[in-house]
C-alpha cells in the first residue's frame, strides 16, 4: 500500500512537472465582473458614513419594519431569541464578569449597524430591505436603549453623528490617524 502511494505521488509530480515545463496555460474559468455586478456588492459603509445612500427612516417606521421582518429572530425590543442574537441592552457590562455584547453595548459606530442590516438582514433574504427600511430599523434599534430619541429620524447626515456608548472602547486605525 505504501509503495502504491509513493508511485501515485511520483506520477502526479511528473505530470505536473511536464505541464509546467511545457508552459501549458491553465484553463480559463469565469469572466471579469461587470461594473453593475461590482456595484451590487460594493456597498460597504465605513465609520465616517461615506457612501451612505439617500433615504431616511424614523423610529416609528423602524418599529413596524422590525415587527414584520426582524422580531421573529431577534425578539421583542431586540432582546434576542434562541435562534437570533440579542441586539439591545448590556450597556456598561463589557468589563463585568458577564459582559453582554450587543449593538448598543459593543458596536462603536452606528454606521456599522446600517452597513450590517443592509448587507446581511434579514438572514433569510439578505439585501432585500430598501434603504429607508434600513435607516428606520437602525433608528428603532438605537432608540430602545435611548441612544437616539424615540422621535428620531436617521439619514446619511444624522446617522454618522450618532454617538455609540462604546465608541471609546476601540482603537481607531483609520489611515489619517496613523500619519506622523
């Protein structure tokens, strides 16, 4: 058995060496992505909020969207379920014996919340929410822990200005801060 493995390995090596020596090009697979295809997946939003889309959403609108599309996994008021992460609460617990990592207690930027909701939620149909719905759900989640007022409306201008409770809990590695 051992000799068969050595012979098989040697044969594979010879074939690979012959292909390399003959300068055989690998088969061409796929095609370059189009600009439209790239635009669909290039939706990252940095902490600064650069690239946030047009639109807006209020806490009240977000509560309705949340009830319809989020609550089944994340529970009432973002309290979590056995199948979905807790989103709210836990502020001030990160240095305790039982830290509770939630959007409210852990995430340093509200723009990250927008980015994540738009990109990955609902888990059964990612990227299905309209921008207004994403702003609204973000407003609702942030209102539960009083990070934004209950009558807040978020948009591309106001969302980056939201001060998250744990903003100072992270080191900011943005390139402009690394310059001497």
